[in-house]
C-alpha cells in the first residue's frame, strides 16, 4: 500500500503527542539499545526507573563491557527475563572488541552483535543514525493488522508485517516514523477499545471501515496464568543468610533463599521439599512473610519462614553462599528473595527494639 495523506499525518501527530521518555532525549545508540532491550517483555512504566538506574551504573558501552555478569544481572534484578541482561553484556563486549566501543552504524555489523536481532538493530540504526529500516514490534503489528484488516494465520507471518512496514516507511525520517508508529499503537491503537476518532491514520484503516477493530488483530491465546504455592526458608548464621543458585528456570543463575518448586499448585511441605531439592535438613520456624508475588506467568502465593539448618545442602548440585544482607543488595538475587530478606530485616529490627 503506498503512503497516503492519512499516513503522512502520523508524523505530525507524533510530534504533538509523544510521551517524554528519557531515551527520546538521546541520540546515543547505546541509550536506545538499552531501552529497546528493556522494553522487550516489559512495559514503559515498569522499565523506566530501571533504565535510568542502569545508565547511571553503566554510563557507556565501555563501562558495561567492563562489568561482571553478576553486576549486570544485579542491576537488572526485578525486570525478569535475565537472558536480556546477559545478551546485552555479551553485545557490549563485542562492540568494545570489534568497534572500539561504538555501536556499528550499518545493518550487517549491528546484526553480528550478540543478542541483537533485526528488531533491535533496526530500532537503533533508524533512531540513532537515521538508517531507512522499518521496525516491527507488537504495537506496529497491531496497527498494521488493523490498517490492512488482516485476517487468517497466513497473513500474520512476520515477513508479511515486515514487508508492509517497509512499504509505508518514511525514508527521509525513518527514526521518527518508526517511533510514531510504535507510539500510535501504545497510545491510540490499543489492544482493546482503540481510540479511532482520535487516530491520525483513520481514513487509511480498513478495520475501522469494516467495523472489525474489535476482532483484529486475531491473536493466539496467551499462556494462561498459573496459580502456584511456594515456601521459602531464611537460614541465618552469624548475621549471614544462606543463598543457593542452580539451573532452574526462570530464576536461573540468580541467588535465592532456599525455596520449594515454582510449579506446585498445592501447599508444599517446606522441610521435605528442601531435603529433596537441595539435600539439606531444616526445621521451619516462625512465619516471616505471607504475600503474593509474580514471576513471568506464575502468580505465586509465597510463604517464607525463618528456619534452622540441621545439615548442609549438597554443594555439588547448587552454588551456595552465606551473605550478609547488605552484600545481597549487590548480588544478582531474585526479586522474590529480595522481598523475603526485606521482611526478615524488618523482623530483626522489631526484635532489636
Ligand atoms: S483507525 Fe482505529 S483501528 Fe485503525 S489504526 Fe487507527 S486506532 Fe487503529
């Protein structure tokens, strides 16, 4: 579909209505790269404080490349999907080694950066270097599906979306255009109840014309939320707390207080399960915390107890660490564990008073 007058309204609409987001004040490809990676699987509102803290801690690609994996994952703690942090670190090291710390400004070299796929490369290159590359994210897919009234599985192929995005790309101003399309999806062409009367591209929109905005895009069913029950043990020795780290996803490689499986739908037996999972013998004590917590699709009923250790965990299957609470702040620890330790510290404080 050729660009129409209606589509051309989009850039003007964007300049008037765009949200003032921290990375929009920057033409620095590193800032845009970090923002785009964080925005994958995280909303703008949730990720913004993490973005600002991350850049304070790692203000340049060189600073990030020089950091340890533990430091980077720790700065990412709470955002989830930790492979993104590890990929960002691998990517930063590659950029330092191959490109003297400057994000490459051509597509082939950008795609060779570990962890950088077509979406991220196109976003960084179009926004930071004005390269004529179309960006297709979830918001853009939804807008395109509605403008073209796409129905049926074969039409929803990634290559099809990409072709349509390239067709309407403003090649003179691709960075602004891509952001405008994404912003339209975020603010106006929302998943439910799109604000069509306020939409700058409404006259080009087939779904609106056909009265199909409520059924397009046709979506695959989302992974259902799982309600699970997790118990955890806070074990203290001389002011230090026992942390474990194993291969279990989604908390892979994050330090955690010993806890039961994340997949149990019934209340687990804490002592028995920790014996099976970690080869340790404990005696559960007073309840420290009962709360709700969310890890990806899991909605967790979480219960944490102070516990006494009778025999050490098996250190061949898990990494073990005794850490002071203030040291845990700088470790890559799960947000669930941070929440539990906060409750434990509050209780210590109350006992001291
Ligand atoms: S007219 Fe409505 S459905 Fe069509 S692109 Fe605009 S907001 Fe989306």
